C-alpha cells in the first residue's frame, strides 16, 4: 500500500506509549495498534485530529504517500 503510517515514529519523538495515546484519544488499544502497524483500511478525520492534537503534530507527520 502506498500510504505509510508513521504513528510509531511520532510516538517515539513525543516519548508517548500506546497506552497513553489510547487514553488521550479515547481509542481502544487494538484499534490504535491496527493503525500504528499500517493495517488500517481507513481512518476517520476525527480520529486523525485527536491523534494530531495529542501528539502536537500535523497529519503529514503521521501519514505519508510513496509511489509503488
């Protein structure tokens, strides 16, 4: 898939655990893990907004497009 999810990179830069982010964005650990591993087929804008707010970043810091 040409969309790369860099959520783990941003979490590491902010020194935030998956548990902590899960609590801040009110998302289950399993759903957040699916997104983090790049296995998600879609993401709601409200979820993306909450993640960006919690990590103090932009959507482009989390999602990246690469040509195949």
